C-alpha cells in the first residue's frame, strides 16, 4: 500500500512542479515570472525534487531499490530544500505580495512541498540515514546564496529592474549588509541568511529524527508480520 501512496505523491509532485514552473514562465511581469523564474530558488528547488522523484518513480516501475547513503542524503536534502521554499513563501513572502496565492504559487510553494515531505515519511522505512546527515541540507541554500550573489554583482534582472531575487538577499538593503531597520526588510541579508540557515538545520535535524523513528517502527511491524 505504501508503494502506491508514494507513487501517487511522486506523480502529484512532478506534475505540480512542472506545471507550476510552466505557469511561472508564462507570466509577463511581477514576482517570479517569465524565463527569469528559473533564477529563483523556488523554481530550482521544484525542479530538483521533480527530477529526483522521476528517478525514484522509474526505479519503482523497474522494481529496483536504491540503498546507497548518497541517495538517502539527496532525498533528505531536496526535501528540506523544497520545505524551505514553502516556509519562506507562507511566512515571509506571501504577506509582502499583493496577490500571492496564484495557481503557480500554490503549486510550487504549497502542493509540492507538502507532497514531498509526506513522501519522505512514507518512504522512511526504506531509508537509512545517519544522525548527522542533516548537515548536508545546507548545501542547496549555500549554493543559492552564492548564485544570487553572483547575480547581484553582475546586475542580473531577477524581477524587472531588481538585481536580487528576494528582499532578504538584497545586499543594497536599507538595513545594510548586517544592520537593522524598523520597517521592511527589518534586517540585512547576513542576518536573514543566518536565520534561514538555522531553520534549515533545524528542519533537517527533525526530519532525520522522524525518518529514523518511522524506519524503526516499520521494521518492528515487519518483524511482527513475519512471526
């Protein structure tokens, strides 16, 4: 039964990520629209998890399993990355946008993260994570901070005339690089990066603990069924 639930979650995730990306690219202006949408962490993290789920789905159809530690880490890493996409959108970006809950935003920021997280725990009994593997979850955000920084320096247009993708990665912020203000953005990108890094590490730590717990419970049930 878990196999079919997982497969359904993977298919919903793949379709939602690809269709949400397609709708974003079709957008004419505004936040995360046209081909510039590909420069955003949202779209990149959606494509990462969609690509990984395509790989997993193919293995399922071929009735093969992946049991390498690297594969388990990648699944955790991409799931935490897409979780960050959902958390940042719902709690930080949505309140600042005029019309945040468009179809593309709901698909890429809500549906995909939820399905990916649920699938992680559905597949928990097949995973073997080390208790320190959550540290690897900082890799995608670190990559993106560097990526966005290169874009800022080279004056890429993420949103119309803006050379940064999100207000908390604006190195020309009124708060400065590491200062504070009473109004938005409240603090400089250095502090935002530290805050989000803490969220990532915490989420990765909790996910790892839960996966290990669910895996242990699953193994106990399997042993009981065999007796």
